């Protein structure tokens, strides 16, 4: 049985191609979604040698944009982070860009998504180092999302930042529960950093401009554009404060492997349209939005990330080059025990049993565990 997202692509992708043409990156994602768990990518057969019952298990596509394939990667990622949570408050901060930058971002995705990550990290690290705020280097995990609730284009970065870190003398400092950097200070610092580096990229001729924003190639128009962005308020959002290692890990999981839309949000698919659930954040109420099938796919594919782009990045004491050393120092000073990853070396059948209670070796007909696997001749593409 196909999932909701598969039904959408199966019904409307051919019509989408007639209107918008083939984009190789988008096409790869679309075909992965359509082929996921259908048998096209290969299958395993489990046969019970007690009663002869056969179960067929189709391979998943494992594409990072597929709603059907995120549960196990998410669980493994969270499990691997257990040893990195420290004894301090944690904060969720969301950085957005003005909508006027959307066209430029979409035309320069790899460059500007990376610039976005870099400026957010520099803003948080520089202000955290100030003795007025924390006076230490915190641990930061940043996750890029590019969508809004209506599947529109809305680049933003979710940050999980620790309220504790290492001082220049390698002593661990922690704050109280309230977020330690004023929002207006974050706003000014981030805006200044981002626009300065963006202007530098433009001066070096590194930015592309699509037809709709070609006027920005004129130096006068570019200067007016940058000046208008300096006049706007760029307001980061302090979303939540939470304590405890379990809470931090639970919270991280909500954002790390989230994609543009989940199957559960798709309410109805007809011969022409797709209706899905949308949260109105101004009222905190759920509403419904109906789009044509082709428009739904167009919006969904806008959020396919550039090949090889790393959307989850670590900074501060969680930077890859210093993480092991910093965490050892922090645990020594806080007497915070290291939590070990429990899932890393497990095979898929063991993961399914632990995470979802699914025992692929248990015969559903006679409850015997005397089953063995037979691999098909199909190979994962």
C-alpha cells in the first residue's frame, strides 16, 4: 500500500514534468519517493520453516527528503548525541531572513545556506563569549529548514544552544534558566554580520541572479537593496527553554530529520488536488489548504537540498575538531556521567524491534521464531 506522499507523486509527477521540465536533482528525489518500499529497490523474503508462511519486506529508498525514511536515521542521530548533552539549561533559538532575500537565496542555495549557518554561529559564539552574557563557549547544534507550513519558501535555522560552556581558562560556566542574550542584541549582530558578508560575496561576483531579481546585478540597485535590508528589523525567536538530558534529546529529535511535509499532514488526494493540514501560528489552530497536485509537487521539490549539503552543523564545544576534548573537560568538572550510544552497532532487525516493537523473525501466522531470510535478486538503486 502506497503512502500519501507516494500517491501524490504517482498521480501528478508526470503532469508536473510536462509543465516544469526535468531537473535531475528533483527527479532523483521524486523517483526515490515513488519507488520507496514498492519492491523496485529490492526486497527481502522471510519464510517460516515451521508453517511455510512467507513475508515480503520491500527496501526503502533512504532518501533524506522522503517522509517514509526518517524514523531510523532520526533515532540513530539522537542516540549518538547522548554523550554530548551537558548539565546546563538548553535554549531553542530560531533565526530567519527577510522575505526580500528569498529570490537571492533560491538562486544561490549552497552558498547562501552555508553563509546563513556561518553567520548564525558567529553571532551566537561572539555574544556568548562576552562576559556580560555567558563568558564562555557554548555547544550549538544548528538545523536548516527551508519551508513554511504552506510549503512556501521560508529559509530559517533552528538552533539548540547550551546555557553553559567553557571559559577561555577551560572552566565550565553555566547560567540560570532565562536565555542569556537579549533578543535585540542578537538581532543587530546577526543582521550586521550577514549583510556584510553578503555584500562581500556580491563584490566578488559570486552571486547569481535569476530573471526575477536580475535588477540586483546593477550596483545602484544592489546598494539600495542592501540599505533597505539594514533598515528592517531581523528578529530571532527564542522559542523554548528546557532542562534535563532527556528533554534536550527529545526536543532535538523534533527538528533534525523533519522534512517539508509528513504523510500524516496530507488529508486527501483527489484526481486534481491535494489537501493538507496547516498550522496557523497566529491562532495556534489547525486549518486546511488545498493545492493542485502539480503545485503541491512544485512546492515540495523547492525544498530539495543541494547535493552533499550538510543541513545539521555543530559549533562551539561541539565542533568536530574539539568536541571530544571539551566534553571530557566538562564532564570532569560537572561530574556529569557520559551516556553511551546504544543503537550504533545494531543491525536493522534489532533496531526495528527496539524502536518499533517489530520482530521481523517472528512468524505472524504461527508465532514461531524459526525463520530465515532469502534475499531477492533486485538491488537497491
